[in-house]
């Protein structure tokens, strides 16, 4: 069994392959995992990530590992496993100012705390 984390390159073993769920092609034309899980292959050269995901319900004070999915002018959208993406302000980082903002790429992993959560 081969496990993968977001951003890990997936070895296609030189074969023409169809990319399935959890595997995307990056700008270098390489297959990269977009979520965590086990790399699975089928007989007809299809590759996907089996992540056994269940719905997570965020609670204030939880520490979560998320993947940056969108970048906006003042914040990031982060997939933390909930039904909606979380919002992470660029000014939430230690030492960040309006002139000195962090520059996270799409697919970056972030470890952060939940400060507000909806009740539903």
C-alpha cells in the first residue's frame, strides 16, 4: 500500500493513465495527489486516491490540517473536511501585516485552529 498526502507526486510507471478522484495534473504535467489517502490502481490504468473521508463537523478550539483550495486578495479558502471550505485570513499568520502577507500556493497544507463555527 502506498499512501499519499496533498502535493505528493504519484508514480504512473510510464504508462498512459486516466486520473481519478484525488489525483490532478500540475503545471509540470505530473500527477499529484490533491488529498490524503491510499493510492489505488485498476486493471485499465486508472489511478485514484481512496481517502475514506467522512464528514467532519468543526467545533471552536479544534486544531485541523487543511489544504488551500483558493486564494483571494485578503484570505484563503481551505478544505478542512467540512461540507464548506474554511476561510483563513492572510493577517491571521504570526507577524503578518498588510505589507508583509504570507504567500501560500494552492495545495499547500496548513495547520490551524477553528475560531468560529456554524451550529448546523
